[in-house]
C-alpha cells in the first residue's frame, strides 16, 4: 500500500464511521414517525422515505469501511502505484489515529448529555420492571427509549474506537496483508 492509498483509505474509513453514526441516529426517526398520528398512506410514504435513507446510509458506510479499494484507485489515480510503499508503522499509526479521532468526534457532543443518560441507564431496568409489573404506562416514550439505546450504541462504538483502536488496526492490517499476499 502506497502512501496516497493509505491517506485515501484513512479518510474513507473516517467518513464511513461518520455515516454509520448518522445511520444509528436515523433509527430514532423511525420511532418518531411510527408515533405520529397520520393517515396510513402518509405514514407509509414517510416510512418508505426514512427506510430508504437508512438503507442507503448503511450501504455507503459499509462500502466505505470494507469495500473501498475501487474508490481508492479512483481517488489516488494511476500514478499512485509508482509512489513509495508505506511502511507498516505508517499504516498502523494512521489507522490508530483515525480510529481514535473518530471515537473522540463521536464522544465530544455526547459528553454534555452524560449527566442526563447515566441515571436513566442505571435506573432504567428498575423503572421498566416497575412499570411492567404494576401495569402502569411508562413515563418514557418510545422515542426516549430509542434515543437512549442509540446513545448507548454510539458510546460503545466511540469507546471501542478510542481504547480498542489497536484491535481495529490489526484487523485492517490483516485485510491489507491478505489483499497484497503478505503473511502477517
């Protein structure tokens, strides 16, 4: 892998992670759409649009994360193959920094809301059990529960990218080595 290929792959991986976060945020819009009191025809059209948007966003993120070789060749051009090969240190450092940077970008806007979500996460099972056993209606709407679940998933991904970046880098290095026919 040459240095231009490395830079292109790192940028595409970061964009893919960003698209994946938008996909997770779009799940909330499905719950909100289902809760709206609209005629079935309007609801069907709205759900179709939201579902199509989510499918396209998920497809783009998966392509950018796992199947971006053809796009890298388009971005770098034909002259990039003649450039100097990137050492494994550059590749490891680049992927590690990209994963950590993406994790920090995911966490940064959520730190402000941490004081709101932690008590809900800690007391969530107790509250849900109480409302289920007592037959009362939950004080949380489906939108709030979906938002909490999506936030938990985003926090999990961000923490994995920040602290588990080395595992991510090693798996990417294995993929690159297999494509280039090099044993690791």
